[in-house]
C-alpha cells in the first residue's frame, strides 16, 4: 500500500508538472496570439507616422509657404485699362464697366477662358476639371461643357462675333469686339442690357444669365471704392523658404499695375424707377414718390507715377511700359510699370507706391504678390548664360552683316534678342518640329537661307554661320522697312501683311499683323514684334559688353 501511495504521489506530481508545463505553454502561445496583433498594430502605427512625417517633409517643398496673393484681384484687369479705355469711349461704355466685364470673364488673363458646364457652374480651370476624372478617378462623367468664353471679354464659342480664322484671344480684337457688342445693349436699362449681352455673346444658349448683371454691378462698386494696386516679380518663389529665390542678389524685374476712380461721377439706371405711395402725416393724403435705381460710377485712371522703397529708405522709380523706348516687357496691349530692384539683402524692396492724376496715393507692402508673371509678362533673358556664351559670335555676325546699318550696337542687340527668343541659345534646335524646317540659333528655314549672301550647303547647321545668316536676314528686312518693329514682324511672318502701304506707322501696321501665323506658332505677329523690341532694349542692358 505504501508503494502504491508513493506511486500515486509520483503520478500526481508528474501530472501536475505536465499540467503546469502545458499551462505555461498555452499561456505563452495564447499570449503571443493576443499580443502579436497588438504589437503589429503599434509597429504599423509607428511606421505609418514615420512615413507620413517623411512624406510631409518631402511635400513641404510643394505645399510649404505659398507666395502672397496679389494685393487685390481687381488690380489685375487694370493692366488692360489703357486699351479698354480707348474702345470703351468709342462704344459709349464707361471704362469702369469694361474692367468689371474683363474681371468677370477672365480675371484679366488674356487666355483665361471661362468654361460653362452642364451643372450650371462656370469658371476657368475649376469648371474644366469638373468633367474630367481626377487622380483617383473621382469625377463626374455626367457633367459636360456647354461652351467656352474666350479671351479677356469671354466671347462665346457659339457667338456670331467670332469669324472664321480669327484667334479669339487676340487682345485688341477681343476687347474692341466685346465692348462694341456691350455698347449696343447699354442704351437703356443697364440690368436688362447686361443680361442680354451675357446671354447673346458670352454664355451658351439656354444658360441662366440672371446673376451676371448683379455681378458686374458689384464689381463696378468695388472699382469705385478707391485705388486698386497690385505687384508681382519675375523671380521664382521657393515654397521651402517662403521667399523669392535670388541666389545672386542681383536686381530682378518687379511689375506694378493699378487703377483708381478719378474724374466726374456719373450714373446709369440699373432698373426702371419704382413709384411708392407716401402718406403725408399732416394732411393724410397719399402722394407719389419716384424711387430711382441708379448705378453710380466714377471714371478710372491708371497711375501717373510709381516707385518702390527699399529697406534702406532709397526710392527706386518704376517706368511705364507705355513710354516710348521703355525696356519694361509686357504683352502687347497691356500697360504695366516696372523696375529692376533687389529682392533680398539689406537693399531689398520694402514697399511700392502709386500716385494718380487726382492726387490719390496707395502704398502696398512687398512682397505682395506671387513670383512669376502670371501669364501676361514676357519672361526675358530666360537663359542669360546663353547670351554670354554666344555674344562674341553675335558680334562677329553683326560685323559681317551690318554694312549700312545706322547703329552696329543696336544691330547686335537686335540679333541677340532674336537668338534668345527663337532658340534660347540651343544650337541644334528644331523649335516647331520638322514642319517648317526652321533650325538652329536663329531658326532659319532652308528656302530662306538659300537666298542669303552667306549661304552654302550645310551653313545652317554650323552655329556661327547660322548666326550670320540670321543677322543677314534681319539686316535686309531693316533696310527694306527702316523699322525694328517691321523687321521683327517680317522675320517672324516672312512677308508684309495684306493691305500694307509704304509710310504706314507701326500702330497702323500692327492692326494688320493681329493674327497668329500657321506652323506651330502661338502669338500674333504684332505681339512678337512688340516683344522683340522690348527684348532688344533689355539685351542692351544685360549683354556682356566690354
């Protein structure tokens, strides 16, 4: 019995030990099964946060501090005040209404087309993207575009105003046509006239145009409130540092534009007057009281003087692009003020001030606007190193082709401007593909090259000879016309415009050149010539002359 008891005790002890082992193993196994997912979740969260932190740091380069917005959105359309005022006066439209219409249609951008969508929304990029799927495929395929309003005045794609072969983005044509059409509707009640204009010449058929007139009225009142001044720089903005990028600490182009109400106040009926019956408190009789509904406005004017103030307190005068011989680069038809000023360092620009004819003054702090030209300022000397590299060869080309030129220095500047614009200093460039055959630094076509004095087979493909051929062509055109505008226009288009008569001024000829040539081009001949004259003046300042 004693042995059986001892055996039982040994068996129980072994069972207890085995049970303990199994319990321990189960606890460990079960614990891992429970704890492991929790640990994996913790690890995943930590890894995800680390990844997001990395992505956030990477994305900061794109979504870091944004450039300050332009001082006021209403200052942007004021770039077109000069051209709009001329046509507005001809067509009986107050220029304040002209700018309001430009702002509503395009925000003052010559290519700021307005899309009209079937969901009754209208805008530029925002509306055009509404019917395109996004990155994740999110987008309404049921939304479609009903029409497009082209150019500064938003002239409708369906409109009878746009003839065949007419580029609706042409600034002078677009503004004059839009104001002529608008003037025909403003002979009576303004509200109904503006609504009719929008329905007939801007929006697609069937579009709800009821709110257009009220929008214009609101914009007119804002223009009427006081000076509108804005500015921007032709320098890149760094999202990482939140500053303009200016590693060389050299002066950069800064532009300003604005408008202000000046002159006599006027008014137009917004809607027919209403009649209210008013009770006389003394007699108790009812009398008629006519309540007019007028839209008051004052005429608008551009600044007559603009200057910048540096941190040192030194004032830097800005020059108007409308001044003859000005080097301030602008789109043809627009008028801005510009100066080259430091954007960093102790002499950096601190503020910009404008003065108007009636004495009104407005000052905005700097930086007050986004870097870059926003689409309306010509980017000059995009490759200054190319100008430096090829300048000795440009001088040789000008010497060889410049016999009889009134100024060899001007001829060098003109040749350098053509090279920079046509090729950016790339010697083997086919700018428009192989369609025209234009090649090299001066983009000389084969047929054109064969008629030039310095031609020989293969000359176009030698960079120095290409410069000489381009200079010969430019000299020939200048001798024929006696005008740099005309020489540049013919260099671009290849011939004089239909209707040209000897003795015409450039303003007369530019109207004939208001079209975009075929062959992969994107700007009118007149705009090209105006731009090249401006670039020629800038090259005169920037070229590495001894």
